[in-house]
C-alpha cells in the first residue's frame, strides 16, 4: 500500500503516531485536513481522504491538494472515488477554494484513475521537489466542478 507514497517506506508505529498527531495539529490550525474513511455498513476504519496545503510542493501553493489511501482489501469498489468526490464538495462548497490539485506517481494508475473519475484534468508532469522521480499533476476548478 505504501509503494506509491513518497519514498515508499513503510511507517513504524512511532512514525504513524507522529503522522497522526501532525494531521490532528494541522486540522486544528487550518480547519481542514485528513478525514478518516469508515465503511457505512459497519463503521470499520478503512483509510483516509486528505485535503491539505501542499507545503512540500511550493509550486502548487496556494491551492490545496487532495489525496487518498484505502485498505488494499477494499480496493476497486469505488470507495476512494466516493470519498474524494465528497472531499471536493467540502473544499468548494464549505471551505471556498476555487482550484484543487492532486498529485501521483506516474506509475500509480489507480490514483490517476480516481482523479479522472472525479472530474480532474491532467495538467503536466513535474519532478518531485525532493525525490528523484516525476509526478503527475491533476487539477479541477470550481467552475469545472459546478
Ligand atoms: C489509489 C487508491 C486510493 C484507489 O482506491 P480504490 O478505492 O481502489 O479506488 P476506486 O475503486 O474508487 O477506483 C480505482 C480505479 O482505478 C482502476 N484501477 C485500479 N488499479 C488499476 C490498474 N493497475 N490499472 C488501471 N486501472 C486501475 C480501477 O479499475 C478503478 O477505475 P474504474 O472504476 O474506472 O474501473 C488505492 O489504490 C490505494 O489506497 N493505494 C495505495 C495508496 C496510494 O497510492 N494513494 C494515492 C497516492 S497519490
């Protein structure tokens, strides 16, 4: 599941706890951040959807980016698409953003497909700001989403 995330390494428990605390802090500072994804049928936590300012990729600022991470046992059921579409609605309708990006590794066909299915358009490939591989950038504007 981590293969196409940043440098691809699997987090230790301590790193996971730090990641979670950072996102809790960001949510309280900015008023938006990571949502937990629960299955409607039994409330199991099966991943997250993220709306974040991409501080790690300054060229994309000030627009936020959205991202997703779903338990492999639940892949290909449309769940990332459902959650991402809901996140876009919050970003445009409640938070007032006018343009949203999404970023994936070139090989991450499933993630790019989620971007396409929620109406985003491929813009360009750019080098990762810190790592030695290219990234695909997708964008959707408020006008396109309306
Ligand atoms: C990317 C990810 C969130 C997608 O989650 P998901 O719930 O399976 O996504 P969905 O079911 O909503 O849609 C996936 C789409 O990709 C397609 N897809 C999946 N794997 C594919 C592949 N190898 N080649 C082509 N299409 C693929 C599916 O068929 C589906 O498209 P369709 O509805 O047109 O058939 C999931 O794979 C994941 O968590 N990956 C690990 C973390 C990650 O890479 N996150 C994104 C970082 S940018």
